[in-house]
């Protein structure tokens, strides 16, 4: 479910706003909720939202990396997402 903040009686979406009403919100369990709104800064209409478990989010991040998704890159992405662990690898 999308998270909102209140400001002077109006609601806005929390999280990272990429552009065009597309927001990314991190859950307490590490899941990422992707929210598409109509783009209004306040009192936006939610068009759709998708909750992505942490393990699947790590798969997306690893798949988009230059090395692609392997067991190693998935684990690195998951650890970075969960713990902020630095990504240390000898290969690019």
C-alpha cells in the first residue's frame, strides 16, 4: 500500500520520485513498492502499485548490472539492499 506524508492538510507520496508520477518506496521488511500516480504533487490519484519482495528487487538490480544476474551478483545486490554493504568485486 502506498505511503503518504501530510503537509498543510494535503497528502503527497513518500519515497523516491523518478519522474512522471513513478515512485519507489522501501518497506520495513526490505520490500520495494512501485507506485504510479497521475503525477500530481499533492493528493495524487494512484493508478497502480506493485509490491516487490527484497529478493525479487535484488534480482532486478543484478539483472540490470553490467555483469547481469548471477548467483554472486544477486547476493551482492541483496546484501547491499538489506545492509548497505559495499559492493566489492574484482570483475566489471
